[in-house]
């Protein structure tokens, strides 16, 4: 399990080193290195939990648009056994629901679907936000639903 988590974190760092954005709002690469980025590991099952979903949306809405466009990514994890469908059909269902969710809730940052279940271990307690502090070489983790104090801590960390 430790090997799997280490591999997940390495892949996470590679993801944030990407120079292109997958969002609908393409952003030019910054000249100065990014100090803090957020990765939201979204448990698809948490969309059925009202308090988790409400906390997630309120947190997203609290982030400035420019910050979302440049420094936030989402990865959806899901149980491959959604209903009785095959894995491929389950992935297509998740992708379609996420597209609708982003549009309906005006979520600006890209949300990728974890087809290979690489990030599942990072959200073992539910939807999680990881704060990647580049210069400090640290990672902080918070699990939804977030308290007001936790949101304030995150805002302070990311400088908003």
C-alpha cells in the first residue's frame, strides 16, 4: 500500500508539472514558478452526500476564478462497479455526469476521470483537497466536508 501511495504522489507531482491546461479556459504558462496548487480528489459517491457536496461547492465558489483557472485540478475517483455496467460504460457515465456537473455549477477548473484508479488511495476517507506547496516541498490534506476554520486555513495557505 505504501508503494501505491508513493506512486500516486509521484504521478500527482508530474500532473502539476504539465505545461498545458485541460480546462476550457486555456492559460499561458507563468514565468514565475507556482508556489501553491490544489488538487481535489473527488469521490464520485460523495455527490450523493448533501453535506459533502455543499461543502465542496462552497469551497469551489470561494476560490477566485483566476486561481481556479491556473492552480486547481480535480480528479474524480469512482467505484468501477457502478450498477451492473462494464467498466468502460461506467467511465462514460462518470465523464458525462462530471461534464454536466461542471457546467451546471460553474466549476472552472479541469476535472479528470481516474480511469486507472491511481488516486483512489488518496481519497480513502472521501473527497479530499491536497495543497501542494512547491517552494516548501510540502503537501497538506483536508477531507470534506470542510469546516469554516479549515477553509480559512486553506485560503491563508494559498494567499487569498
